[in-house]
């Protein structure tokens, strides 16, 4: 395994660090004991084309050994307190409540929460929306994978509920996803959201008969607001047009996956 040195120094000011070629650090007013980061394809990994260097997904055709090496490098580069807790994501709304000790199998879930320091939550995406959560006192963290199916099924609300704190105490950060002008969907997607809340119509713009541009981040903000979560940060990315990020729509079934991570350090 190749060992890489990371030039980004982790500190108590992690959440204020800017985007670099290898990492994106959320800009949100999280407590100091909350750490979060998003990887990019330009990170210090060993994957070969077409996967860039830093593919972290095991189920898209990359060599398992390369992905395993990348995951080990990730833990070292970010000085994580433990290996990330990967999920078997299925575009649903199941939430795994996790502690620091890994299990032999990845939980089948599309969100995870933890109240224990040392647990690293991880979401893999390549156009879907990753959402990170934390309590304003640093007592709980959460992470969710919100493609349109999971978002419509209430995965964000389910993750927030499992944090077991009042909604007004939750902060959320919207990570990189496909942008509204890059994401065309059919009428069934639009109907899934409008049938739940009529205001969702504002997040769709018609393109051609029976097709719409869909703003995933705006839909997420609506769903979070309806759940009482008003402190929402992030957004403004487009995985399709940003070459640093993996995109299923740009690269197809052999697209890599980048990770959105959050963990709670010991005080």
C-alpha cells in the first residue's frame, strides 16, 4: 500500500478551512468538537482510470484492493479516530444508530447517527445529496444519503428524529450533489414530491414535455424546514460540471464515489 502524507493540518478550526484540491471542509457554525470533511477524486489514493485516484466505493467496478488502500489512506490523512462506518446504501430511509465498534457487515441503511465520540459516519455519493447533521452542543451527529427516492421517502426527517434532540437544536450541511440545471427528471419524480407537499413544485422547472429540471438541494431545504430544522448550510455544488467530484450522470456505471464524513471528537 502506498502511504501518502496529507498537507492539510487538522485542527479545532477544521470546519472553517476552505476547499482544496483533495478535500472540501464544510463551512458551517458547528461546535469545535465536530469534525467533517468531503473527499474528492483528486485525493491521495491509488485507483486507476477511469476512477481518478481516490475512489472510495466498492460496488462500481474498481479493484477491491485499491479501494481498501484508499480507505486506509483516508483514515491516516484525516487522522480519523477510527475507521469510517460505511453503509450499504439502497435509496431508502432506514437509519443506523452506530457506536464506535465496527460490525462484520455494513448496515443496510441510507443514514446513520451517533452520540458517541470516536464514531466516524460516512456517506458515499456520485450525484445524490449527502447531508451532515450535528447537535448545536456537539452531543450528536448524523449523516444521510439523499437521492430523490430517499429524499421523497423521508430519509432526512428519519435521520433527524433518530438524533433524539429537538429540531431547533440541529444544524445541517448540504454537501455536493448534482445541480438543478444538470438534473433532468421525469414526471414520476416531480409527482413523488408534489404529492407530499405542493410547495415542492417550486423546485422543478420544465424542460421538455414530461421532463423537469430538479433542484435536490432546494427540496432538501424544504423537507428540513418542514421538520423544524432551520439552520441549514452548504449547497451550491454541481457534481456533473465539477471535475473534482464523481458524477454517475457524467461517467456512468463505472463512476467512482466520494465520501462525506462527520465525527465527534472526545472533549
